[in-house]
């Protein structure tokens, strides 16, 4: 066997391994090197401001509901009973 034959066999093996790797990646069995990088999602300042405004509105509603619930639990101001004396 000469060096050219060995080189051709190695090239054939490499081509076959690349095909197998492509099949494995296609069915989701890829290794760490075969993962696709996912682009990082960013939010615009306007979008962040909308989220903050909505959260503040929810917090305000929750605090208002809590204050109203506490106010209902407290006894209201009522007139003290008057003492009547019968003569």
C-alpha cells in the first residue's frame, strides 16, 4: 500500500464521518461543538419603560387594595352608648 492509497482511504473515512455527524445533528444528538448560538435578546429603553410603568400600576393597585382591606377591619367610629337614668 502506498501513501496515496492511505490518504484516499483517510479522506473516504472523513467524508463518511461527516455524513454521520450531519445525520446526528439533524436529529438533535449534536455535541457541544455542534450547537448553534442563540442571539441574545435585548429590550429597548421604551419597552423597559412600558414594563416599569405597568409594574408600578400593579403595585399601586395592590397597595390600594391592602389599605382598603385594613380600613374595613378597623372598627368604625360609633357614638358611645348614652347612659339614661330613669327617674
